[in-house]
């Protein structure tokens, strides 16, 4: 993964822009939205996640987010299964990594519009989505 769109770089861009939320949740939402609609434009994701904060994300920070969007769309479309959730690396503390995984899963579920109720998803999909929902409910500090 290019350094300028790593977890740390994206989180730094969000922090520098005054945006709330995490890089993991933003990428989870993006991933879910692209799974729902692969033809989606970057503006839809930016508007959905950042809403009123979007005007503060300019220059290099906005360019990083757009590169993340392009890379994520490419990875989800590739048949080589190169997709990876945007999460902290192994060098980060376990509690922070667990929290980020929960945030990513929360964003993903929001992005596909999953409510936890039976919505006609095929069996394996429903099982995975329920697993994501359980991850969201975990408390990393309680471990």
C-alpha cells in the first residue's frame, strides 16, 4: 500500500482537516458503499461521511482521500483478492487495532445499509454481516 494512503496518513489528513471520525470508519463506509454500488462517484462517499466538514478537507488531504477511493474501488473490482481494510499495522497497540476493526465494521455495515434484520441477503453474506455486527459490539478495553 502506498505510504500516502496508509492508515496513518489518512488519519493524519482527517486530523489536519479538523474532520471527526476515524480513517477505519471512513474506509469501512467507502467499502460498503462501493459493494452496494460499484459505479458510485467519490463525491457521494465524501458527502455521506464528512457532510459539513467536507469544506475543511482541501489540498493534499483531499487528494489522499480521492486516491484512497480510487484504490479501494480498484481492489474491490480485482479478481486477485487484493482488497485490505484500512486498519492500523501490527506495530500499533492491540486495543487500538481492535477499536479500529470495530469502527471499520461499523462503517461497512452503514455503507451497505445493513440493519441486522433479515433483508434477503444470501446465507453466507448474512453470516459475515452478523459477525461484523458482533465485532462492532465488542469492547476492546474489556479484554
